[in-house]
């Protein structure tokens, strides 16, 4: 196969790929609802803080901790109390 034939073959397949992408693109985009949030925002309780949890249940990640009597904070995810 000559160099010209190879170049034409590559250009042809690129054109086919672009044509397929233009035809399939709108179909794929139609399946995604526009403006739908993935999760609903829920405001944390008054006085709550985002603190790093000290347990492996929460994976030592930052979670919402609600204030408890005596100045401690309780994790809203696993229930671990911190700062008592």
C-alpha cells in the first residue's frame, strides 16, 4: 500500500469516527436529566461542626459532629463522642 493510500485510509477512518461521535453524542446526552442534583442538601443542626472523626467506621474522614452537654461533640455518622 502506498503512502497516499495509507493517508487516505487514515483520513477516512477519522471521518467515520467523527461522524459516529456526532450521531451518538446527542443520544447519550439525552439520557442524563438536566439540572437534577445528585443529592439533596441537608443543613447541619445548629452548633454542629465538621470535625475529623477518630474511628475507622468513618474512615477518619471529616464528618458532622453535633454539640453535646459538657462541650463534647458527637459524630452524626457513627456516634463517637469527641472532646469529653
